[in-house]
C-alpha cells in the first residue's frame, strides 16, 4: 500500500512534513506537484502519471478538488479518500471577481509572495503568533513562484455537490474547528454527499489543519484507516 498527498493553493509537499511520519505503517508517501498545470483535470492527470498503482489519497483545500478528480479518472486505483478543509462548491461571486483581477494583470507582473494578512486569515486566531507556520507558508509560495500563482489563481472550481454520490471508495472528511476559508456547512455538504463517509473536526484549528495540528490530524487519519482495515 502507499499514500498520495495532494496540497492546497500555493503549497507543496512541505505541508505534510509533520503528518506523514506518524502514518508510515500505511506505506511510502508520494506527493502531488500542482505547480505545473492550470486546471483541476490536468493536475489530476499529471499526478496519476507518477502515482503508485494503488494508494490511499489525501487532499487538502484545493487539493481536495484534485483528489476527487483523481478518483473520477482512476477509481480502481484509490483505496480510500481523505478530504481536509475543502469543499464541493463552485466558485463564488467573490472568487470569480478575484480571478478577473488576476486575469487582467500583465503576465509578467512581479510576484511578491503571499501576504501576511492572507496567511493569517487561514489560521486559528490562537495561532496568529505562530511565526513558524507563517514562514513555512510564505516559503512554499516563493518556491512555487509567480507563474504557478497565476495559474492556480485562475483555476475554475465547478460545483460538484450533485456528483459526490458517484465516489464509492471509503471516505473521511475532516474540518478545522474555526476554518474561515471553508465553512462547516461546506464540509458537511461533502460528508453528506459522500455515501457512508466519516466526519471529524480538529479542535483549535483554522484552515491550515496539517500545519496547525499535525499530530492530531495524523491520529484521526491513522485511527480511521485502522477502522477501515478492520472492517474490510
């Protein structure tokens, strides 16, 4: 068995740095690279090209959209699906307006990195002073670079709520207790739409659950996977 991890917007494998060591019993970890493509479908195709034959799939935030597309493209290869701080909704009016602003900027516009205010909005208020998390997120943004920022900022997210029932593998939906980017209503929509899925909330976290509470997140995943194994 193996595990495949899909990061979120302007993030890379470092997102999972403190989560993966506790999940070693479920096989080697591989990581999706979302820096090269400009659509959810293309990201899924690229990820599958380098993925193990069969794997446990975990997607965070935007990576949750990619993870579900991976299941659609290769359902027989995904043994279990874990979705963290994500949604099945399409772009909101506000998000479409933001895309229009980015689309209107010149392609060569200098990328100065993710703003501190944007990063803080993704954290639980009690973690606002966690400079280690802020530094990691900003560093990931700089590694990804301006071209990836433009591509990812323009990605269209389609409303998938009516299509969730087509996903048949065991599924776990995880929410951050005080996620200001993806509401509890959105994660519950995922849970209710994925037939037979489990649902967990990680206390004292905002959106960045894998960085804010990696050990608690790993425990939730490990215990759920053990339950799936026992019931198989």
